[in-house]
């Protein structure tokens, strides 16, 4: 998995929270701010590759 770019607002390193809802068979991926627990990006999918898609989406910046 690719490393996450830091938070564009405060520069903190980010982390990924992964939850699996077995009843619905859905993976829920969130990019979370480590200090305050704010969820800055969400993605739900049946595919395990969605985590990589979320990282790619997060790492894209408007200036690029």
C-alpha cells in the first residue's frame, strides 16, 4: 500500500481505519486524523482494492 500524504490542513501524518461489516459484506475505509479522530475521507466497497483507491484519491492534490 502507498503511504498517505500528510493532512493538507495541519501537516499531521494520517492513518487508515478499516471496518468490515460482515452482515452486509462491505468494507468501510476511512482516512482518520490521528490526534482528534476526525474522519476526513470515507469509502465503502465490496472490493478489497478500494483501500488503494482511497489512498490514491487522498494523495491527489488540487495543485497537481
